[in-house]
């Protein structure tokens, strides 16, 4: 190829502004596929992305400051300006997007994935979705449980079995290894997709998701009883005011008991195994017992007598609610112990024991009173989950829960919250989650340099960027409609009335 002309390009790097003089070549062979097409120097790709004014060393620094040091956009802008880089704050956001795209394009390449999994002979697949906004896109992540490698992350507008089957087939083709197990929650579209793409592969359903769904009515009954119990002890604050400003031993004693009650009523539990209401009842009973011992030894003061009356009245008023809740959680904890399988029994034996527990629920349904409907719900959910609850007992490498992937989502939300200050996940967590999640995990484990970023395939990067841009445009259109529905619809009507070009 001959040098036909020169191009000049100015780049802003960490070491200063650089002027590049690029010698453009063209092939003169008429039969060549690149006949008369410009061929730019390969070294240019190691310095900057196409049509960008900032060098890859600046992009790498921006990504490291964001994902490793959790710096906000204004902080990154100030650091770059302090190092002599002339850049606008808006350009920092653009460079962050380019960093995520380039890194995700490299890590998602099938050659890179196979190189990472070269020491393995199988894959155990974890599958889950993240949806911060109900009714919008879902970020689906497929991860290898053995190595912790994220195999695929993609945002989908729907979560049908057909859509998920496409993702599963793409992963199977990319990794080139047999998939010996799958772990997910009990969503029916996931079950259908796994059955269609991976027939015969053990599909373990997450024990945590099962217990949370099955025990939900029992947990709600516990929370209702806790709410009623808390109503009865709302008079703690006036008792504290009665001794406010006093420093005598009696006032300190009243404040100590009041602090114990306040600590008990503000301790909330999490589904499915944590019965916060039962724990509150037990703690208030201990406080009441302590106050009774104080009374028997010398008689409590008037504020303590009032506190004793409040607690005893609240416990007496909610006493009919607790027996059913206690019995319900006995069944829930028994199911959790069976599924945990501490004795490492076979799946068939654990299944038989679980069937016995469900039969016991039916026999003792009368013991829970109004919560009999809750036990019926538990048995109904168990029938739905039953085919996939016991594979982990026969396969030691198959996790019993999908909590590792849930923790990955939680970790990403934590790092984003540290950098942005947002308590909840932003829409961008799904809109750009396919690249942001993968890039963040890699950047926190190992900081890529500008030269590493320069190894990306430009065609792959452009295709990934176009797919992300389509999602951004759809989100922008929805925002415009919310802001001014009349103007949005008028523009569509005008577009529809324009004459079409002849074919």
C-alpha cells in the first residue's frame, strides 16, 4: 500500500496536548477487498478511540477514579483539571461511558471468556435479573458459580422464555464448555428457557427465594402482630419526659428501661426466617420480668410502674395473635433445616423428609387457627418449587441459593451509591448495566491501562455502543412524552402525515 495523504489529529493526554500526523495508505491492487479504501496507522488505536479528542490514558484514569476510588463526576473533573487536562465536566460523563463500553466489549468477547475459563471442564450457571423500575427494562446477568466470571449481561425490555432462551444459547456457544447445573429463582419464564435450551441439566431453584415466597403470609402475620404490640407501648416518650433533666439514680433507671423498650420496638426483621414480632414479644417479656423483680424487691417508682403497665397491657392485648405465628414459624424453620441438609443426605431422602413435613402441615392445620390459609399457601408454593429443590443435595458443586448473584447486584448498588450518593438504583443501572456492571467488577479487581483499552476491536465496540444508544433513545422518548404529551403526539402526527418517498 502506498502513502496517499496525511491527516492531522490533536489529542489531549495526561502528559499534555499531542499533535498526531497520520500517514494514510491505500491499496492499488484492483482485485483487493480494500482497493482504494483508506488504511490508518495501527498505532493510532493504542492512543485514542476513533473520533475522540482525549487519549486512552485519560479514559483509563477516569474509569479507575470512578470504580476503584468511587469519585463523583465533579471530583473526577477537579482531579483532571488539577493535572492540567483541559476538559469540561460533561465530557467526564462521556468518558465514563466510553470506559465501560470498551472494557465490556473486551471482556464479553468469546475468545477472552474461553481464555478465562481455560482451567475448567464445566460451568455451573447462575441466572437472575435486576429491575429497579417496574415496567421498564430488566438487566439479566448470567454468571459462572465456579469461577465467579460474568458470562453475559444484557438489558431486555421483556422477560419471556423466548428472550431468555436466546441469552442461554449465546452463553453456551461463547464458553464452549458443558453446563452441568443451573441455579435461579422460581420464575416460570426462567424454568421454561432452561428446559428448552439445557434439557436434562439439573436446574436448582433457590432455597432462599422459595422460603421467602412460601412463608410470606406467615411473615406478614408476624409483622401485623408486631404492629399491634408496638401500638400498646407508644406511651414510652411521656415517661421519658417525666424524668427529663433529672440526674438522680431513679431517673437513670427509668431512662435505662425506656431505652431497652425503644431498642426492642425499632429492631425490624427480614423475611423469611427472621420473626421480628416474636423477637419483640420475647424482649418485652424480659423487660416486664425485670420490672417485676424490681417491684418485688422494693417497689418501683411511678414512671416505672407506668412502663410496667404499658408493657403488660400490650402483651395481654396481643396474646391471642402469637400462638399461631409461633407454630407457623416452627414449620418454616423446620423446612429451612431440611433444605440446608446438614447431614448431607441424598436428594431422594431429603425429598421424602420434605414430603413428610408438608403432610404434617396438613394434619396440624387446625393448630394455627386463621393461619391455616398461610399453611395452604406454603404447600401450594412447595408443589410448584418441588421439582427443583433437591438437586443440590446430589451435586456438591451446585449452590443451594442464588445469593452470590444477589450479592453481586448489591455490591454494584453499594459502589454506585458511594460514587453518586443515590440511595436507590438509578435507571442507568439497567440502561447501561450491561457494560457498567462488567466494567466495574473488572476495574475493582485489576486496573486496566490505556494500552489495555486500546486492544478493543473497533467494530465490536461500535456495535455495542449502537445497541446501548437504542435503549437510551427509547428512554429519552418516554421522558419527552411525560414532560409534554401534546407536543410529543403532535410531532408523531406530523411525521405520519409526511409523504413517503416512492419505492
